[in-house]
C-alpha cells in the first residue's frame, strides 16, 4: 500500500505536466478560453499581474451573409472568398482571438499577440450557421454574433433565412460569443418606430430606445443564459445619448462600422469594425495591410474624443449636402506639429485639408460629392512626439426636409 501511495503522486505530476502551458506552447485560438492570453494568464503565479503588451493592435471584421451567387454585394460574400480571407489571416500571422480576450486585454487583465483579428457576424443569418461556421471550425477561429432579437426566426423580421434560437444555442455551446445588435435594427437616433409605423414623442422615444438597447440585451441573456456585454450599433449610426444609454445598460463595449486598427487606448464606446462586402475586397486587403507588415506591434495611438474639438459636422449629425465643409479644432490635442496634421474622409482617402496653427483649426471643403449615406472623418497628428487621433461620423441626406439634427438620420442603407 505504501508503494502505491508513493507512486501515485509521481504519476499525477507527470500527467499534469503533460497538460501544462509549457508542454503545449503552440497557440490554439479555436476556443477563447484557450487563447494565448488565457494561457499566459493561467501560467502566472497566484496574485501576479499579467504583462500586457500595450503596443498590440486588433482589427475587427464584420460579415453578414454567405451565398454562392452574390446579388446584394453590400451584405454578401461567397464562401470561397470568405475561406480565402480566413486563410490569409493565417498566412500573414494574424492571430484570431475571441471578443472576451480582446476586452480582457483592454482591461489590462490579459496579454494578446502583437497582431490580432476579431471576427463578427451581424444580424443572425442562417448562412452564418450553415456555411461560415464550418469554415471557422476548420481554422479553429472563434466568432462573435451580433444578434438583433426581432431578426431571429419567429421574430417580426425573422424569416426563413434567419437563424433559430436553437441554432444560436448550439453555436453558444460550441464557444461562439453572442452579443446584442438592438431589437429591431433601426437607426437608433431617429424617433420613429418602423414596426409600429409611428413617430415617437420624446417620452415614447426614450422608452423605445430602452427596449432596443436594454430589452434586446435582457432577452438574449434570458433565452440563452449568457452574459451580454457588447453592443453593435445598427448601420453605425449613434450619438452621445445612445452611448450613454449603452453605458447605463451595462455594456462594456460599443461597436460601429468605422474600420481602423484598434489600440490599447481606443475608446470602448466607439470601436470600429471593417464591414466586408462582396464588391469591395480591398477593404479586407487594406485592413490586413495596416497591421500585417508589423513584427512587433505598433506604437499606441492616443485617441481623443470629439466632444472638445468642435467638429463640423458634429458627431452623429445629419447634413443636407454631399459637399460639406469638414472642420475641427485640434487645440485639445496639445502642442501639434503642423506638418503632421492629416485628414482622411471615408470614400475619398487622404484629403488636402488646411491647418491654421494660430487657431488650431483643420478644415477641408469637400469638392467631390460624398456617395455614401454616412461619412467618417479621421484626423491625426503628432503632439509632443506621440501620434494622436480622433474620428467622428455624420450622416448625409440631401433630400431631407427641415434643418439637420442628430435625430434626423440619413436614409437607411441595407442592414449592417
């Protein structure tokens, strides 16, 4: 008996060592719990804090439907193109991590590799379950689903091409992260309920907004027994009030359709995603290029909120012209190097903006009509040797009546 007791600890020690992180050094991003950051945290001594690489970068991709023949390129992509993109991430050495690993990194709780990607699917289309999910499993990539609850099969908008609650539960059990995308997928700035087909009074609007942001979160949590801590804004339309409601609802992160590599300092209430469209393969290519050539991460970019920058048009505003004057006061960014000021406009790229060092104002008069219903502006500069950056989004509705306001959005594009 003494012999058996003496041998058992040795066998146990050998067994445990064979399953330790040191014995399995190869990252396995297939399950978020087994991501590189998770294993790094698990190997730390009790009470020790992980060493977090604040220079890492993350790109977040958004997908919708997967079809063999693309008819609506703004929301569709072929399975073949999707699989090629997943292979490219692998070939370029970009690690696909889970959403919760990304957020843990932002909380300084977990380190991640220098170049990462997060994959998200919007709305809850059945092709995500039938077509894209098997491809993800082939690569061992985790995924986050942004679901609008009335779009699930049986809901007001949940037709035959929508996923069922049972499908969502199956994906949940396999490790998919399920998050909120509103209740009815409407422009949340607009006081109009498309389901009830009525304009909302201010009190009605607040109640409706609560259901869209808070109610959808509660329903997902109740039906699926999960914790929802992320919200993807429909169409990318949002304003400060919407972000405030999200914060009060307990969302840790709010995602838009503004695509840019995310840094450790990127604000959690406006995290941009690259939405992939069948007729715009360059979006994916450019996103990968942004971090794909870096071998050790990039210098962190200090994000500056637009509240103190007096932006024109304002963040979340809708203008009545496709040729707006775009302007911002950069004084809040500190001592700016005038030669470093750069403005990017979605659909146009880098524009020849002028910068007045005396007033701290950067401005550009658009001369080529903006074609999309929303426009994102990115202004960057160097301040005291560090790169600082700000961004904001406004809507365009040339045919709208009355003065432009933040609650009068551009005409809604296809669901995103």
